[in-house]
């Protein structure tokens, strides 16, 4: 079986909810997507977080995936590009000192308060917690909770 046919087979299985097939697709593409993101953001932790988001969004949207001449790789790069743009947009607003502009900003938010500054540190903390194999209660004990 050719690599393209094998990938198409994995995509079909993953669309039906086969987590192992999606894991194989992840392994096929994670290094190239990570490199793409890393060379655009320059920070390893940010690149890891963004790459994680790319594959999470891809998993969520996989039932709607169609080749459209790009294939899975092109689709993943498009998601990665959009995540990198969002990352830089957020960074620019933080550096410019306009954190309140976060509310209601971002692709697809469509409502006030859809994206607020605390979400980013919490998502990063959750990613680190997961990578270190710690649960939420262990993390909260170390840092005193995320607060409300």
C-alpha cells in the first residue's frame, strides 16, 4: 500500500472516531508542524502549545475534512498558520498594553468576553501540568490554585 493510500485509510478510520488511527496521523505530521510553528514563534514552549492546539482543532474538525487538493498535510499547515497568526495577534496586544482588547477578539468569537486574558495562562499551565503528569489538585497545591 502506498503512503498516500495508507494515509487516506488512516483518515477514514479517524473520521469514524478511531483514536489509534488519529495517533498514527499525529505521528506522521507532528514533527513537521512543530518545526513550522517553532520557526514562526521562536519559543519552544509556545511552539509546543500551538502544535497541541493544531492537532486538537484538527481532531475536532476531522469529520468535516475534505482533500480539496491540499491533503491532510496542507490542511494541518493551514490550521497551524491560523494559530500562529492568533498567537502573534495576542502577543502584539499584550506588548502594546491593551489587554482589554482581548474581549470579543479572535477568529470566530462573535461575542463580548469570548476570549479573555486568563485563558492563555490557564491553557499553558494545563499543558505543562499534563506534560509533567500532574493532576489539577497537585498543581493547585504547588501554585495555590488558579483563582477565580
